[in-house]
């Protein structure tokens, strides 16, 4: 749809659309009648794009467009400090939807514009929290890609801003909207699994080009972007196109593996257990193969101790491994209790590794073996348009945010969830950088290096 500066807000809810939404709204305790009374429920929600990234182009855009017609959302603007990205975004939207968007050189210009309700933020990792603060302080709801924050200063700032503003913020931890993970959370909390005693997680690839963009690095010119704005609250340093475009390889613009990959997986530990952060973390790693000037390691192992702070006898360990140098093992998430294993790759609970009768007999105990169980995957609406592409998990997560913008309910991955995954990733990064065991001071909300 064409965007016009003085385009009036339009009534959109038709009986058919309202009927389609009825089931999901009733599930949130909202009737169609009360839904119609929510402020702005009959208005088109106008959304700005903050950062025209590959993540936005290939996942967030198709996820949004899968539900935009039904829920009456539209993209109206793009803010990106690189002129090439602004032009690419304009052409992309025109090609995909025939629509027009306004182009802004930075977020100051974006938020000074009219007719903007919400933004989707998919910029460099270290900018997520700071741009989230900008969004909610300017009265906008936001979908913010993960990791939410890479330093405690930034994490505290965005948590405070969002909680004070009351705006609807979804963090891009899309597992929280996936049916198999929702079922796993319910199964564990039912008590049937028993106490978690160990978690093994991995994320392995064999990709020398992962997070590398050599062609773009050779093409970008400093005069075509705004390096000072890019740096935000990071130290003012000389122009470096690699740090601008390949930021995931360089600290303090990204922690690399912890922020990009571990943030997804460690978030499920917090979700399934209601624990906010590890009791301690130790980590080791290095750049063992891809000697291309990167500063963040290509291999990482981190070991976490989780459990109640007031009872060190209770708890469990998480071992997280990740490497760029060999893809064997792929991506795994395995939860263990004394009775067996929950495998989130197969979505099955089995008695594998559980306490057998022969081992139990030696100590006068009873066997402890879980019954085989397959996690149910609910029948939920993932896409309204098969041509939009994208992944189903992100589609469900985006839909949840869009519905919450309407209902003003807390989305599946709240700012608090993002804050908590940031605690774990920041602790891991500091443990890796210092070679020390790190803990967390809840009173001061600070990482402590032993």
C-alpha cells in the first residue's frame, strides 16, 4: 500500500477478520467485544524499519508480511545510516509489496516523523538495547532482535526504559513462540520430567565465511554512512568498514558466539526453570583456525552452574559448546534428569540414561525411568501467505508481538526475558575475556569476577 503523509487512520476490522482473530484473543482472555474497545484497535498499525539487515530481509520481513493483512499492520518508513541500505529497503518493499516507504537518515529523523506506532530493530548487536531505549522513550512499541544487550550498562538502561514506558516490546528469542518449546516448558513444569540435573547445548558450523562480508567491505565508503552514529556509546575510533559490516567478529560491537547463538539456547534454560541467571560461569576458547583478523573466538566452551541462590545443594550444570571449524553435532539442546532425557532436536522424551533397576538395586533404591513421550506440536496458524517465505518459528513470534501490540498484553519474550539472557551472555563474555570464574551480584545487578 502507498504511504501518504496525511493518510487518515482507517477502520479495518471486518467480521471475517475479527472471527479469525477470535480464537487467539479468547486464549488471552480477551473477547472480541473488549478487543474492539482497546485504544487504536480499529487503526492500521504503522511500523518503521530500524536497520535494513539480512536478518530483516530474509526472516523478519516475511514473518511480518504473513500476518500484516489480517492484523492490519504496514511498513511506512526505513531508518538506516547507510544510504545504500535506505535505497535497497525502498526498492525491496516496492518489489515485494508494491508499497512505498519514507526514508530517514537516522533515528532522530525517524521519530520526528508522524504516523508511526512501532518499530522493528535489527541493527548491530551492541545497538539493540540503546535503540530500544530510543524507541520506547519516543512512545513506540518495538520488536528488538537478540541479543538484547552486550553490557550491563546497556541492559539496565533498556530494562528501565521499557518498564517505565509500558510499551510493548518483544525480544527476538523466537523459541518462546515455537509449539515444541512451549510443550517442553509445560512438560518440565508439570513435574513429570523430574529435576533437571544437566543440560548440554551446542551450535556447530564449518563456515569460514560466517559473519564475513568481504564484498560489501570493499564497497562501502565512510562518506556514505555516519560512523559516529554507528559507534553510539562505544569508544570513538577511526573508520573501519570491517567493524561496521562484520561487527559480530569484533568486541565491543558484539560478543560473537555468546550473543548470537548462545542467547537463543540459554534463554530456554531460564524459561523452563524460572531462574533469572546462572550462579556462576567459567569459559574458555580462542581463534583456532580462521585467522582472518577477527577478535571474537571461533571456538567456545562455557560451563554454567544454575540453581537457587539460597541452596547450593540444589541445582544443575549447563555445558555449552560452539565452533566454526567443524559442523559435527550441529545444533543440539539436551535436557537430562535422573530418569532420562528430553531431546529438543527430536522433540522426544526417553528413558535414555535413566536409573535402571540393576543400578538401583545396589543401593536399595527403585528404578527411575521416564515413560517415552513425544512433545505435542499444536496446530497454530503460522502463515497467511505461502509466498512470503521465512521460518515458521519467527512467523509465530512476530504474530505474537503484533497481537500484543493490539491487546497490550505482555509478549512471549518480554524485555525481562531479554535482560535475563543478556546476564548469561555477558557473564560468559567476561569469563572468556578474563579467564576467571564469574558470578552475579543481584543487589547491585553487576557481574562479579572472582
